[in-house]
């Protein structure tokens, strides 16, 4: 690894920390919609694979911790992964313990990161010897992954029913473009559809503003009040042992280790399930201690589930077989014309390259975000909520996605992405998760080929 590459890695990691620290403090920003487009842009810009991977790992570590801070301070979920922490965080906030909650989240996220990374590499090493037979059955595995994620979702029947219609949509639009001469016969525009899925729920929300009745039903004339406690602005010790109890630390490490082999499952589901399991035997009357352990363990799980879901499929297989690898980490596996499922970061990096990129990205970001969360979370929250409009962030990412759609296949593809976004955003609201939609996108060629064989 050259000095230039090392310098680029450090710059990418610090850039990810800076960008996602502020994005993470904005309530309601979905992880997939803010991670995938920026990662894709870095891939398409031609950055070395080590730089791309280090950036993504740093972004995940930073965003997952920072998303929990608005939850603890003002009772607003920062993102999807912070949703399981809501109930316990709100309880602690009412007790005047918001600043202490954030510090416990910081320690938990550090534990989850440090436990998950070595375990993920170890499991990837165990899986590597059987990787070739698995990859030979990639179409079947991807289709099975879509079915598995559908069965694990909150609207199983609808998710199962929508797999084939979504596959038809994802294959029909490129066929239409080719027949109209918009793209060449060998061009691949799956990445545009990937972005359409990503922006879908946000797009539906924006389009609803065009409906007079729905617009009239929205709150008008009042600002959302958010109270920050004075204790959050006081300097605190950085020693983890002063911030969490031994039992909280042990449970966080144990649950992070347990979640790592379950990387194919939903990160949100695992965070909720294992987090609640960690407090199941505690007395119901001791609500504060239960909530404190829960937020610490769940913060550990938000990191361990995400990191395992990226590292194991990427290092061992090179194909996305988990919700995280098919969704937010999708550009690491498939970003034409730079790489695809047959030639991506899995094929371009050796074991030392993976270890260096992941370790540097994770350690630098976890140290910086830990200090920020413990010392300056209240100050940054006050600045972001007063000075950075949520609408500006949404508009930035929406316009960025439309730009990439235009680059892929011109104006027709902008409307194609709009169609994909409306369909997938509507399905997302009805309970068809991101994971099912992304996995179906990757499985679509195999599904349509299998359907054609039935004719």
C-alpha cells in the first residue's frame, strides 16, 4: 500500500466522520438513503477500493452512533436503526438522564465495533472455503435471500407476493430502454434502480405534499419544541468504566458476539430482539436500570449487526446475501461500470487490504465519535437543529440521485427512477422492506430467466 493510498484512506475516513456526524444529528434521516448515494459517488469517481471500504466503514460507525443522539436528547429517532432505542431513551430523558444515556450509547457502540470486526473476519475465513460452490448458485441464493427477508418482515404475505412483480419491473425498464435505443445492448442501469429504491419512501412523502387534503392535514403554524438539559453541556470523563456498569459492558459484548453469526437477518430486528433479551430477567419495577442496560446493549448491536452484514459477505463471497450488503453497502458489490457481482471489492482486495481498510476506518471513526458523543453531543445537536434545515438535506440527496439517473440513461431514466421510487416507496410503507426490494433487484435476472423457462 503506497503512502498516497494511506493518505487517501485517512482523508476519506475523516471526511466520513465530518459529513455523517452532522447528518446523524438530523432526525429522520434514513441510513440507506444517506449512505448508499455518497458511497456510490466515491466508487464512480474511481477511488481505490481500500479508500471506498474505509470510507463506508467509517460512515457506518459514525452514523449509527450519531443517529442515536437525537433520540436521547429530544425524543426524535435519528434513523431506522435508532428506532429500537426510542422507548428506553424517552424514559431516561423524562428522568433527566439524557446526557448519561448518550454516554452509555457511545460506550456500547465502541464495544459492538471492537467485538464484531475480529469475529466477522474469523467467520468470513471459515466461510471462504465453501465460497465457490455458493457463488456458483448465486441466482438461487439471491432469490432465496429475497424470500427469507420477506418471511422475516412485518408484512410477509405482501412481501412474498411482490417479489416477482418487482423483478418484472426491474427487468422490463432496461428492456424498454434498449428497444428505444436509449442504452446499448450491454449497458447495465441497475444502480439507477438501486437509488430509486433508496429514495422511495422519501419521494412518496414529498409527492404527498401535492395532494391538497394531505397537505391540509399536516401540522401548521407551530414549531417542534425540543428541550436540551443543562447537564448535557457539562464536561465528562472519557473513561468507559465511569460511564457504564460491568453488567452493561458484559451484556453488550455478549450480544454483539451473538449477533455477528446472524448477519443475514435484519439489523433492526436483531437489535430489538437481543436488546430486549438482555433485560428480560431484570425486575420490571427497576425501569431506569433496565432502560440503561437496554440502550447500551442496543447501541452495541446497531454497530455489530451492520458491520457483520457488510464484512462477511464482502470478504467471503463477493455477493450480497444480507439486508445490509444488499442495501446500504450495495455499491461495494455492484456499481457499473466500475464493478459488478463478478468483479468488485471482494476480487480487488486481498486479506491484508480488507483488514487495514476496515480497521483504520472503524478505529479512527469510533475514537472521534466517542469523544464527540461524550463531550459535545448537546452543543452539536443545538447547532444542527437550529441551523441545518432537514428539507435541505432531503433536497440535496434527491437531486443527487436524479443527476446519477440522468448520467446513466438520460431524461427517460429520470422518469424510470421516479417510477421505481414511487412503486418501491409505496411498498415500503405497506411493509415490504428495503432488504426484500434490494435483494429482488439483484435476483431479478435469475427470476425472469426461470419464469421464461416455464413458458
